[in-house]
C-alpha cells in the first residue's frame, strides 16, 4: 500500500454521511459532530443514542436501505455496517463521485483512514498505520497521552492569539524560534500548567514589550515519586522527569523510578539516611536555588508525597521567598501504598473510623503525640520512620489504654519486589520486629484493620 498523505480536514457545516447505525457508527458520529460536520446517518436500526440525536435534530436520518442518492452533495462518507458487501457498494459509489470514503476496519476499500488522536486542542496529534495495525496506533497514542502535557493546548491557543505580534516583534526566524522555545520551557508554560491563564498571558505580553525574550530563569517542580513501584508514578510526575534538566532526589527514590527520567538530566543525590550520610536541609535549599537561578528546569524528587513528612512545605516557602517559580506534583504517600500492597484497608466501616498519619523519626515527634487520643480503639495509626522507636510507641500506646492485643503490621520495602509484611499484636511489637530483623524503610500500621493483611504481593510473616 502506498504511503498516505497526512491531512487535517475542516468539516465545519459540511454534510457528511455515515452508513450504519450500530455502536461503531455511533462513535464515528460523535467525532464528526465534534468537528462541526452536518451528519447524516443511514441505517435500518439505530442505537438509542443515535435515535435520540435524530429526534433532537443533532443528526439527520436519511433512510433505512442504502441508495446512491444518499451521497448527493456530501463531502465525506464512512461505511460502518459490518456487512462487507454493503460497505463495498458504498465505497464504489463514493469513488464514482470522487468522494473520500472510509470503510471501518477495511483499508483495501478505504480512500482515507481515521487516525488515533491525541487531543490537546487546538493542538492535535494524529497517528495512523494506514490501516495495517490499528492496535499499534492505539499503543502509540497511549504513550503520547502520558508524555504530552495537557498545558500544550492552552499554550497553543495563547500563541495563536499573538502569532502576528510575535512575528512582528521577532521577524528573524531563528530569534522567533528561540522565543517559542522559551515560551515552552519557561514561566508561561508553568503558569498554564498551574491553571493560571491570565498570569500566563501577562507574562507573554511582558516578554513582547521587553528587550529580551521570555525570561529564561529556571523553575522547580516538587514531585512525589510515590513509594517505589514505578507503576505508581503519576502521569504529571513522569512528564516532569522527562522535562527536567536536573533531578535533586532523596535516597528513598527507587532506581526504577529514576530510570524513567530523561537520560541526559543531571542527578544530585541529597538523601538523608538513618545512621548514615545526612544532607542538611539548608544545603538542599541552596542547591535548588542555584540550579533554578542558572535557568535550569529542576525536579525535586521526593519519595512518597512532598507534603507528607517530606519537608516539601519548607522547600516551597524557601523558593517562593526567593522568587523562584514552584509547581507541586503530588505523589502516592507510603501510608496509602504500603497498606494497599499489604491488603490492608486504612478505613473500614466496622473496624476503623479514622486514620492518623504519624512520624516516629525523632524523640520530639513522640513527645508531641496526643497519646490518650491515639490509644482509642477503632482507628488506624500509620507511622512513618518508626523502626528505631518501636519500644517507645508500644509503651506510649499501652500506657494510655490501647489494648495489648491490638493488631499491627509492618510493611518493609513497601511496593518493591523485596516487600515483606510482619503481623502481630501490639504488646509483642518490638520483640517481633527485632527477631525478624526489620529495617528501614518500613511503615507501621496499628489498629484493627492490620489483622486483615493478605499476602497478595510479597512475603507475609505472622
């Protein structure tokens, strides 16, 4: 089959015919209506949706049995009947009249193919295999959906409004291309991504009136890497990793997640390891500031969620105080992920009415806990960074009335291939953990729901 000529058709107010009334035809009608076409449908039986659209005047029903007159004055025809003989007849009449025809799932009878589409209106990406392998086109579309930022649509619309002014401001093509690059990489795109279109437009107008193009000062994205399983990374986090010039990451960020990042991005490890190397928070602030001021796109990659025991709030405040644009990309925090991978619901209608997220990484954290409230039954305690403080946690809860037989579960290396879960009851918590050699990173879950742990992922020990 010869190569197809790629073409985007303006069907606004043009009559288009769809032959067929099933669910496939319904999908074609939906896409044609979205393109502004005047849709006519010919079929004996119509789906409920198509019948409603005919009744409400959205589309026109031209008849039950195909006749060549249906093709009068139409610009495009789609045959979607499931009857190859009828589809071939439609295609033949269309060819005689020089009307482009598509026969669904039959490239040999088709004069055009309907591509898989990634919609970032007014930006549209179309993918076609010429009808040879639609499944491959679908997989490519899925990949692009995860890669292409949703802010590209608003950016394209914004640039469209100011295209002539941009061309006048920078008549030299190379300078104009550099300006567009800065729009894409700089503050305008960041503002659109943060759903601040008015601020983005002001930034573009400021650039149009300035002697220089849009500021090339960098920005920082505080990105949650999730608990370790790369499959739990959000789409926005994945896009950030592929756009980053430099990645400033914690030790809890897994190698599998880092492997998804842009290959030429610089990686700076600022991990804080219990009993090992410790990067002061002030140094992390300085690194972020220096990298952003150098005009680089910085991803501050944190295990879990930046705002749950991740000091993301402090970093956000510091950056804003120094005039650095800062975007937040949430991640799946360990309490949610580790509990789910251990088969433990954090809430349960009969066993847990509330959840408390706690940290046991230092004495000050334990001293500030409301022990009488935490010792109440029918609530779940999810304790981060608790391995070194299990004795104190047990004594504090038992000393304030928590039942000695309250179930616990420790999820070690949660969501990773080496995950294991240790179950028991509260009064034996430190001893059991020591016997099993539990090490960080581990999440401790205390409460009635901990007894529900099921070994659907990794090892489990009682």
